[in-house]
C-alpha cells in the first residue's frame, strides 16, 4: 500500500516515509478543531500530514501534537489544556454522526450533486473526470 502512495505522490513532490504504524487520529482531529478555532487550520493540517506521512511521527501522541502545533504558531499550552479537558469531543461526535448519516465509511469521500454521487478514497484525477463527464458537469 505504501509503495503505491510513494509512486502516486512522487510527480507532485510529495514524499511518503516508511510508515510502520497506523496512528489513532482522534486526538489529532481534536487538535485540528483547536487550530480551526485559532484560524490556523490549514497550516496545522498541512504540518500534521507532513509529520505523519513524510516524517512518520505518531500523531496520536499528545507530545507530538504539541510540538507540531508550536511549529505552526499555535499555543501548545492552550492546546494541551483543551485536549486534556476533551473540549472538542462533542464536535467530533457530531461529525461522526453526520458521517454515519451520510454512510461515509472511508476517508476521503467526495460528494457530487449533494449526496447523490460520491467518490470514495484517494482516486486518480481520471476517476473524477470520468464521473463529472458522466454527470454532464465537465
């Protein structure tokens, strides 16, 4: 699987490291919500992807999240407090319930025409083009 990722990312300058773990991302998702509230979501999101996929860090660990947060201009002390107090759990639970309602069982899932058409997983550009053409939207 990871060899496919490396091949797919290479033309875009995306380097995938030798992942040896599948991190539990729940804490990282909560940290992302903190970053969203601080107006730093995009920078933090990008940093976590690089930390996990390129540097193969365990983004399920609090210490790793705090380190990466500081690199993107977030206050690691405040983030740690929010995560320890589980302040974002209701928001994450709500998002999970919405995903269940929409029958999302993989990430990413792309919806087209509302929820009528979906593309599941990281698919090649051709899949998107073919889908849009079949819907008369490309």
